[in-house]
C-alpha cells in the first residue's frame, strides 16, 4: 500500500465509483483505509467488520437541491415530495429524518429514495425526483447546469455536518500505528492548508481544484472551484476530530430509524487517539506542485475520449 | 475449519469416479448431488481459507469471516423464504422477465423469420442486430432511465434489449438452416407464398427456434439483477443490491441461489414445449 520517500510515506490512492465495492475491498483486506459515509462505517462495525473511524474527511459539503423553477421554498414544502438520498446509511438520510422531526412532520411525510450520488443531478433534471440531498460536486453540477437551485447548504440545516469519515482497518491500527498516525496527520495538515487562506483569496483551494480536477477526478476544474469557493464555507476541511456528542446523536437517529440494528458505544467504533492537535501538526506544505503540460496531456490521453466541446470565447 | 467439507468433498469425488458402475436410475440423482456437494464443499473451504484471526489490543482473539459460507447462505434462504420476502421479490422479477421476454418474442420471432426467409431482409437487418447484440444491458441503464424513468418500464426495457437480439439471431439461423429439399419438395407440390411459410418453413424451423428461445430466456433471467439495479423497490435483483448495500452478504448469496433455482425451473418449463408433437420430430435423441 505504501512506499517511503524522504518526505514521508506515500499512500496509494485508489478511486472507487461506488460504496459497496469499496466496502468489499475493505472487508477483503485489499485496502487498509478509506473515506466512507459515517453511518455505513458504523454499520460495518456493528456487523463485526474490524474497522474504526479515526478521523473525519470534511465538514459540511452537501446541499439540498430542488428544481430551478420548483415552488419549494422551505423544508416544509417538501411534504409529499420525493427526495433522493445517496444511501439509507448516509447522514444525508439521517439529516432529513432529523429535520422532519424538528419541523414536527411525520416520518413518512416525504418519500426518501436511494439513488446513486452521480445520478442525483440527472434524476432531478428528468423530474424523477423533486429534490435531492447529496455531497458535492453533484449539487454544484445541478446548479451550474441550470436546472437546480440550492434550497439549503448544510450550514443552514446541520452546521458542521459530518458526511464522510476516515475508516481504518483494526488490524492496521493494531499493527502499524505510526503509519496510521502519519496518514491522519497528513489529512489534517492538508485540510489546514486548504482552509488557512479561505478569508484571503482562497488561492490554495483554487490550486487544489485545478490539480485534482485535471489529474485525479476527471471533473471540470471550474466545477470543483465552484464547490470549494462559492460560497467559501460550502465545505470545510478543519475541525475533523470525531466529536462524541455528534456521533451519539447520529447513533440515536440511526437506531430510532432502524438504519442500525443496535446502539453502539462511541468507543466501539471510533478511535480518536490519532486525531492530532492541529497546533502540533507540522507537515511542510507550501503549494501543491502544479502539473506540467506533459502530465496534463498524459492524463487527458489516458482518460476516455470525450466529444469535443465548443471552444469557450 | 469445517471438517464436514473435508469429508464430503472426497466422498463426492469418489462417487463421481464410480459413475459408470452406478445403476441408471440412481445416477440420475446421485451424480448431480455429488457435483453439487463438491462445489459446496469447495465454497466452504475457500471461505475458511479467507477467514483470519485478529488479536485485539486486549489480547482477545476474534475470528473474522470475510464472506458467507454455504451454511450462512442456507440460513439466509430460510429467512427469506419464511418471512415471505422471497415470494414477493420473485413475483416482481418474474413479472418483469415475462413482460420483457414476451415482448422480445413478439417482436423478435417475426423479425427473425423474415430475415431468415428473405436474403434482402437479412442483408438489411443483420448488421444492426449484430452490432446491438454485444452491448451489455448495464450500458443501456442510463438510456433506459432517460427514456422510461425509474419504474418497471425501464427494467422491462432492459430485459427486452438483452433478449431480443438472441431471439432474432436464433430464429433467423433456424430458418436459414432448413434443408432446401423440404422447400423444393413443397414447391413441387405447388405449395407457395404464405402457405409454404406456414406449412413448411415455420414447422421446420420450430425446434431450433425453441432452442434459441430457451437460450434467450436464460439471458433474460440472467439480466434481472442488472435490470433491477435501477431504483425499483422490489425484485430479486433489487434484493441483491439492497442486501449488498446493507452488508447482508448472506442474503446476497441466498438470493443468488434462488435466482439459480428459479432459472432451472424456467428452463424446465420451456423444455416442456419440446415434447409437443409439432416439435418433437426435430430432436433425434428423444
């Protein structure tokens, strides 16, 4: 999984296109750590898969989106509507349950439909659903392509929303502690890097959108820049220590809505011992190395051929 | 380690080796049972081999199972069968397959007869059919959703797409394989046009057409899991997806076994047609 260099361990990133395959790779010990939606990680732990949540991936970074011309103006207008959620084992699902409760709406007052995240925008565009709630970049995509309107960002519904968490196999935690520590420190440091110039131009986030869009996700960098900067608190990458109170609340909601079969204690599925004190993390970061023209061309060539787009301007 | 698998597997292999000495009546049941036992034992052993021990921080050793074995699967099957889920999901899937496969036959058999009979029709039709045939139904999923939404119609369309091309190809080949001597003798007796088609060509091709329908029905049933990946909320394919999402891998394997069993049933049902007098002449071994 790793190779070592002078500046630390190089962790190999593996892209999956769906949660079930990723989960199976984790169960089969083909990957050692992963980011996944929090309740799914809790479900794995409750099913006896030896994994622990060690850190958070980010805060906020989801949105509740309705059709552009839809008459839906606030949460209560969603009564009787169909809302796409990424999975029943997602905090987006639990958030909807929490909001219904908060608004005094019965639990069956809207239809929550599990739809794979990449299909959320097209499901809304084709009016197969009236709204969707999912992680970025899908809300931004619906917004930029003109058929979606953000009804709420997470800061309006459940501030400091937890969506994805870092899950590590217990075997690795027990046997390779320093390695896990290095991984968590690296995630913490890169999160700090992404957030540190948020108020002053957010150049770090723009760089990240450019590099990641071109080199890793085959997503348009403009889309990712929108995700990361409009507004700037759409998603944040600091304050990622798993908080007990929030997880207890998630656990209660999950048990109450039968998403999880039984209540687990925080320590059964979370290991906060790696979460670093940000003031002490000292990983040298300046700017992400910009890809060279040759690297960009190579990545483009490797990705599937796409129809030529009309030149802009 | 499961000792039963270690004992059962060699016994079953021994039985298979002694196949020639078994009496005719017994071999019909014993041989498939022995093959099944070998497969199930290997499955169990594979499962054991993949499991591992994890020593926790407190020194306690836990045995971690990676995937469900045959016994977990059997328990899953009992659970699904006893709480009625199995019946509900099977009916939903069978309905979709009946609709999709039925439509494929209604459209595909006439097209195939036409293309088999007329060289011009074949020239016109065949390249398109052969180009569409290898496209996986999974690739059609986005198209299906955009055209038919996320209800039954999409799943039925996927089954239709998966089964129509084998039906057309099979029927066409069946007609083209009719010995010319049948056609010429009929023509000598003055049978022509539609009458020739109805009285000679169709009956002559029917045995092969039925065989191609059996293959197509197998494909249609196989596609059920892919077809029900679309956001439908019942059916065996849906159940596999749902159990997979929920970590209930024992229910995944249980549903797989049910799909296989129902597949055997469907094939057996279609084979009954082969015993009809109109068709039976085409099978030399029966």
